[in-house]
């Protein structure tokens, strides 16, 4: 199965932002134990590239590992060299898309308007991150897909247990989840890890 197919099958990408390498390893270990296996590390996290390298070495094929906030070709190259399986960005970068296509790596650009979304699709983006989705709501996803139902959309930003089902009902094929899965800037202790495990199970219950 392709990386895109595995993301669609898993239905969720968990976004880690703001945690250092040691903290990220503990969080990902908890996610894996709860059978949550598609994980993105945002590059504006402390020591993000080192974190990606360590996660790749430690978890290998147990996870599908992606880099987020990839805004330049240079950043994309560094992440691909580490071995990430997909790249995400908050905005659409044509040069990054062309580089990813040449390397056979899934690149998921962030777009907001129907024009941006369609331009990215025409350029070859196989999945498009609709960001920030919380400002738009699930109805926006449904409206965009009504005339353009070939699009594969990943709403990200503001997705949580209360609204996740509505995004899938609107036609989204996966979602990106940040603070609703891993709270930001918290001490990584047993209490937080237990809370993350509970959040995974609640999200899965809503999706399934």
C-alpha cells in the first residue's frame, strides 16, 4: 500500500509540535501502544531533525513518519535524507512539490481557498491539507468537494473529538490532529501519557 493509502486507511495524522527529542520518543511510544501510527513532527519544534532521525531509528516500520512545516526545498531534502515518508506544509510551495514528485515522496501542501486547492491539485498534489480548517468548518469541505470530488482533502487545525466525525461525513479522507491529540507545552510525565492514550481512544471511537 502507498503512503497515501496508509494515511487514508489510518484516517488521522498526529502532529507533534514543541517537544524535544526525548519527550517526543515517550509520546510516540504511547501513541504506538494505542495503535496510532501516522505521526508528523513539525520542523519548528526543538531539535526537530534529530527527533525525526531518532524516531525513524527507534520505531522503524511501526510508524509512518512525516515532517511538518516543510517550507523550503532545503528542509525537504534534509527530511527525505533522514527517511521520512511524507512532507506537510501550512502553505503550498510549488518548488517543494516538484522536488517531492521527483523523489517519489508524498507532499501535502496547506491550502485555504478553492483556487489554491485546485492549483495544488493540478500541479500534482495527491492530498491537500485544508488549513486552518477550524476557521472554515466541515461545511466548507463539503462545499469544496461538491464540484471537485476528485480531491483528497486533509482538514487540519481545530479538529477535535467534538467535530472529527463531521469532517469525515463532509468527505474528508483523513484529518490532521494537533492539540486534541497531544496537548502543547505540557510536562511529559505519566499523567500526560495516560491522557494521550485516552485521547487516542476517544478519537478512534468517533472516527469508527
